[in-house]
C-alpha cells in the first residue's frame, strides 16, 4: 500500500464528500486545513497521522487519518479510515 494518497481521493474514499469534484472544490476554495495549514490544492498528499479540519453542515469537524484507503468501500469501512477529534455539539 502507498504511504500517501491525494487529499481529494482520501475525502472521497472516506465518504466525507460524495464526489471527487466536491473534494477538489473544498481544497481549491481554501475550506480545508491540513495539520493547521490552509490547503489550496486538491493533489496534496495526506498520510496516516495527519489532522484535517473543515466546516461541514454548520459544524467544524476535526479528523485524524488512521489508515489509507485501498478502495471506496461501504460507510462502515470508510469510518475506520479516520477518528473524529471533535465531540458532538451540545455537550454543555
């Protein structure tokens, strides 16, 4: 298995976005952070241990990459590729 994968491919394989075009748009519009740095290129390589931050459906999501995908599998398989570092909203 490769040691890195393109950011847009990871987002699509992990089912964070529905299409690679959506992933590319997120990156090119500067809506993603990779290890604290704003991303503006969809082809940047991501590796296990990288941290992604982005806004989605009105909330900020922070994910740590736990594994690199081989294919775009079912949602249960996709969830094993990352761990959420943000808790659910409303933890008062």
